[in-house]
């Protein structure tokens, strides 16, 4: 075994060990902690969409800002649905906006979550072009994917 291979094997082993050490602790989180973590995750979507929206309206930002925002949205779309939406985290727990109906209709909620990823991928591709029309179209499609779930499973904000 070469020195380089040994380092790679050790890195994988250490990473796996850290994951296994952290995984039980994450599952022991309180419902309030889980809601707060979900809210932080969702803010990645909202913040990215806001950045892109300002750029499209001519209110600031650069193409590079849009590219970073699109990448942030894309990364958030890769989130693990079951980790983010664990039972016992519906409203009113810790100001959760998730309706209890989400857990009563998990297949539909998961399907809607999965639909965000291809839209986010297209948003990244559009952002890379730097063309406002393409970015606007892709942002609108991503927004529709997010809104579909919000309409069914999120309590409306006042």
C-alpha cells in the first residue's frame, strides 16, 4: 500500500468514525432544536431567492452574487427530507410553520421536496450564463417548486 493510498484510507476511516459519532447525537436533538435547524436550512433557500430577485429587479448584486445564491439554493435542495421533517416538529413547536398534514401525507410532501432539486439545478445553469432572462425563468420555476409545498404544508405567514 502506497503512502498516498494509506492517507486516503485513513481519511475515509476518520470521516466515517466522525459521522458515526455525530449521528446518534443528531438524532437525540429535541423537537425544538430540529425545528430551528430546519428553519436555518430553509433560510438558505429564502436568502438565495432574495439575492437573485434583487439582481433581477436591478436593486443590486452581480452575476457572481447570483451564481453564489443559486449554488446555495442548489445545496439546500440536496437536504435530507426525513432529517429536516422529523415527526414531532409540526406547528406550534418552536414557531414551526409546518402543518401536521405534512406527516399525514409524507409521499406527496417528499415528492414536492424532490421536485425542487431539478429546478435548482436549472437555476445554477442559468446563473452560469449570466443572462437575466434565463435566470428569471429559472428562478420562477424554482419558486413554483417551493411554493407548491408551502401551499399544502406550511402555515401562511401574516
